[in-house]
C-alpha cells in the first residue's frame, strides 16, 4: 500500500485500488508487481511469447517511470553477440557442442 492505494495482482494483471472508495485507480495487463518502494511499483511485464522486461510504474498513476528491456528469467544465459543472428536469436540451438 502506498499513497492510499493498495496493489492487487491476480493472475497477470496488476490493479491499484483505492481501499476507502473501492475504486480502481489504474490497471496494467501482462504486468506482475513484485515490490513497491518510494512510490514506484516494480515488476515484470510480458511483451511476447517467452519475452518480457522489468518495469517501474508510478504507484499513484500507473505511469511508466523506467524499464529494463530484454529481462530474462534467472538462470538463463544469453548467447554472446557473436553467437546470435541479426534478430538476436541464439545460433547455437539445435547444434551439438563438443
């Protein structure tokens, strides 16, 4: 809860709810809030199949404050640039490493 709003994240949509009035201030589909600090809601946004980014939203308005593109799941290593095609796809998939 921050600035009088409560954050609720059922499934993959985050809602900022005004508890006293029972109204929704804002909602963000495909966004899962993880933390709320200093008026900024931080979490992960799904941007496509298996793709996402870290995102910071203003708790009061839902306005975007910052983003980290190409956020990846923990433990997944991205291929170095020399091992990716121009679209960023890993060229090593399907290849045997010795």
